């Protein structure tokens, strides 16, 4: 097996394709209640906009297109995520093939993404915008190394496309192309690539991709920045902020890169002294990219008040780590036979474990009274509403995007309006058979609050409706223990 993959490293892509196909099957086999990011995508895929909230819109745009083509379904959500993640592995494999001479190391570098928890597990569990940055990061690394090795108009264009996509996926992605730029600038072998007229293709394409959202961003600074800055900065004194920021950076780096480092250093344990001494033009520039990224974040902590670094925010910046370690092994000309065998075995264990955990997460928690979002009975809630009104609503209105996204999945033919996205006011049918249904709940599934007039009054006024009667629906959890229930509230307003 090891010899087959070393001679034909492209076969690992077939294995990964089957792996992501299994992920789709697993997601479709568990309850169709949605996680937070999944519900957000289901809600926002109703309309196209240059910006939605504090997150850039690239993943929303692609999800809007997929949903428009395939319909509102769990399949359309899962297909996009798995396709984007599989594409990330493909581009990472292409980057490895460009920079590594040893086919075994190409396979090991590609499988190295399985050692990054935020890529192998968290991205599958719920993340969406971070999935887009993983895709953009892999595409950027491929385009960047291709430009350094064999520059062409296509390679420069590819770097521009990847940069643009990354910038409208997560704002922190900007550190990756900036670090790559400086790393190339200080490298005598690669500096000339920055003074090539084709670099204008990179700039033009990246600006063209970013510009529509950038204009929206400038017009919605409070909305776009408030939540992000609140997450990343605190109000402690300077020394407390710096100390906390640096400590959290170390913890975040361990969270994003610790497992990868431990696994790869163990795989190459016998060759570590030779790898430490060896270097190549690829390992040097990759190492510089990592150091520049870490240094830039440290400067942000020291001078910009950033003190809350999360490991998932570092994902696109540390994607290069498995490839970098394999570059060091390649430059040392290590015998990769035994490490590849161990890597294949370990990767099989990781893939199997991730699939089992994701498949069973809706079943294990209820055994201990620990209910997950997947156990919330949205399908039963939708059925109760249908039974009450004798069909489908004309419009669903809410102020909880997670609930509203789930309601759209359960009632795909009904537009859903959210208090938190006031710019979206869908056209809808309002008559005796298609009333407006207001939905809400308590966050913990306990008794819902009374009619939330602050959120719903405008909708009543705009449509000439009177405040309707509140109904409470109590339903058992999906796979719940006897007697454990979840409560929803709804109200039906007829014309």
C-alpha cells in the first residue's frame, strides 16, 4: 500500500473523495436540525447581498448559488461544504507536488491537513466561513508556489483570485498574502517575481473580487466591525491586555498547530537532526511566512489592542505547517517509507474516528441529558404549525437566526424574515390560507417569553395585522429521554 501511494501520489485524492462522500452520507443520516452556522447559511441563502453581517460574504454567495440550483435542503448545505473541503485538499496536494521531489512526502503533506483539528473536525461539525478560508488558503499556496517556480499569467491570476476569495471569506486572511509578499521580497531567489508586470493581474483580479464587498463594508462600518472588534479586543489595562494577548496567542498556536507538530515530529523522529540542518529554497520561504505571520499577530497585540486570539482564526495562516515540515524532510533527503506507512495508518484512524463521532453526536448526548442542537425537534414544531393553519404559512417571522434558519429548512417554500436582517423584506402571499406566523423560544428550550412586541410590532403595523394569540408547543427532544421536552412559541396573524 505504501509503495503504491509513493509511486502514484495522486491516488490519495481518490481516497479523500470517498472520505468526503461518506461525510455527506453521515450528515444526511442524522437529524436534520441545524447547527449555528448551518442555520445562518440556510437563512441568508434567501437573497444575494454584497454584505450581510460582521462576516465577509463569499461562503454566503456560493451557498446562495448552490441552494438556488439544488433547492433548500440539508444536501445542498453538506454538498457545498464537502466539495469546498475536498477542493482544499486537492490544491494543497498540488502545492506539495510543486515543491516536493519525494512522492511519499507529497502524500504525507496532503494528509497533514487531517492533523489540524479545525480542518478535520470543526470545519465538518459546523463552520462555514472558516471552510472558505481553508479553501482560499490552499488555493493561494498552490498559486503562490506555482508563480515562484514557473511564473505565468495564469499563475499570477490564480494568486489574485485566491487573495480576493480569501479576503471576502475572513478578514484575517489578509495576513497570509501579506506574509508571503514580504517573505518573497527578502528572498534573493524570488524577489524578481514581485517586479514582473504580470503582478498587475494579481492586483487587478484581487481588487475586482473584493471591491463590491469593500464598498458595502465602508458603508456599514458599525455593522461590519463592531462584533469583530468586540471579539478580538478587551478593556483591560495595557500590560494586562498584552500579557493576556500573548498568552492566548500561544494557546491558539498550540490549538491549531500543536497536534500537527507532535505527529509529524514523531513520524520523522529519527531524521530530526538532519532535517534541522537541511534547508531548501522552499523550506526557507515557507518558514519565513510562518515567522512573519506570528510576528504580525504579536505586533497587533502590542500596538492594536488585540488580546483575544482564537485558534480557528489562525487556520489559514498555519495551513502551510505540514507542508513546511515535509519540505524540511525533502531537503534532508530522508527515507520516507516508514513515515508514510505510519502516516497512512494514522490518517485512516483519524478519518474513521471523525466519521464515527460526527455520526453519533446526536445519540450520545441524550444518554447523559446533554442535548445538542441536533436534538431540538424543529420538524415537530413545523408539523404543529401546519396542523394548526391547515397548510403552509405565507411568511415566517422571527428574531433568532438559528431558529429561523431551521424553520426555512423545515418549510422550504415559505419565505423567512428576520428582525436582525431588516434589509431583507421578502414578497409573500397573505390570505386566509397563508397567514403570517411569528416564531420564538427561550434559548434553553424552557417556557418561551411573552409576545416579544419590540421585535414583531413593525411587521404587524406594515401589514395591517393585529397582535395574535400566542401558542406554546411542547415536544420531546429527538432521541431524548422520557419526559425531557423542548418548548416553542408561535402566533398566527390572519389578514
